[in-house]
């Protein structure tokens, strides 16, 4: 998981209070009893009204405290594609030293998650699915935290001041490989490397090791030396394939980008070296380990497609 702007604190943003139906009834009842006490001069009613007001004050105090020192962060996948649901991990942390968090709701892009209880100095996590309509840089805004704690008279909301950012790659759309693309693939074919494998030509003979496949034993050499010999074969390596973005025979720019994304992902999945040529620039491997190089190159090419003509 990656791509988030860090934790946002709920109690640093603007707060809003919404009165529930139970809250309105409670307020009306308190006012009614207060007016009755003034008209009748009944001390018992005064005591009841005082208790009601104290109860409301306690509710406000604990309700406000319940939303303080709460950090929220989102963990997004490394690769997010347009019009495709992406799993997002929502993490809430209670930084208070004494009071646990109760009945906390996190609202993100129309979805909400309930955290019934979050112990002090601990975290809670939930997952939701988000989708982005367009490729490019996207922002997740209007994230807020709410709670009805402690008595469901009021709902307190705190909007988080800040945004989470994400890079959205183009939506892969299946398309036919261009004729020149397939022709280039077949003409380049495969080549052998100096790495040992079990696929191409013999590069050496060595002593048999327990576990070697029997079909790779060189029986003639074994008969001459009196010891079992195993053939070492070179491994096959696919020649790199270049996807020339500008040469793709698709007029609609978004469909062309989706097609190029599909071809890139398809070739990466098949472990075929692939290069992207776009606007005259050719993306080549970096001087890193094979795994890091492949990942970095994949990300660089997808990023180029995601930000194409986005300024």
C-alpha cells in the first residue's frame, strides 16, 4: 500500500453539531419543565430542570472530548486504475492518554465506517472500495469524523482539513494488438542468455546432483567418464518489444491510452520486456536489480500514460 499524504487530525478542522430527534425532544421537555417551574414555583421541578441541564452539559463535554486527538489516514494501493474499484484501508488512531473512542464514524466519499471502540494509544482499521472516474492526479476531499456519543442527543462532525492524493492510472481496455506490433514480436523472437536454464542450447556439462531431471542427463558423457553428467542449458530471453504510442491506429485519445495500458500490463504479465515510445521518448530499464527495474519501469510508463496531456 502507498500514496497517502499522512495522518490528518479531526479536531483541527471545523466542527458542526446536528441535533437528533431525541435531542429535540429532550430540549423541548427541558424548556417545558423550566416554564412550568417558573409558573408554579415548585422547587422539585427546579431540581429536575437543573438535572436535565447538567445531563446536557455532560453530554456536550464528553461528545466534544470523544472527537479530540483522533488521527485518520488512508492507505491506497500502489496501482489504482480509472473506473476500477480500489481497496482503501482507513486507519483511525486514538492519541488520547485516558479516554477511549466510542461510536466513531469516518465518512469518505459517500461511504462511512463505524468504529465502535478504539482503545487509548491504539489504532483501528476498516476497508472500503473507492473508484475514480478519470486518470491522472486525484484528490480525496471532504473526509469527516462524526459521533453520537454519549447519549444520541447530538451528532458532532469534524471535517478534516486537508486532502489525500492519489495517482490514477488509465483504465486498461482490451484491444487487438496492431499488426506491426505482432510482426515485430515474431521477428525478434527469443534469444539465449548466458544464464543457465532448461530451455535452449547446451552450454556445459557438470556432475549430476540429486534432484536433477533425468531427461537432462548426458548419457554418452556419463558412459565415457563413468560418472553421471548433467547438461546445463542456456535460458531463453525474450527480445524487448516497443509499443509506439503515436503509431497505434486509434483516433480517440482516451481509447488509445487505455489500449496502450492494456498492452503494457499484458506484456508485463507474460514477463516479456516492453518499452514505451511516446512523444519521441523511449523508456528504458534503470540501473537497478531486475525486480526493482521492472517495477520502476512499469510505474514510470503507467505514470506517463496517466498524465498524458494533463498539463
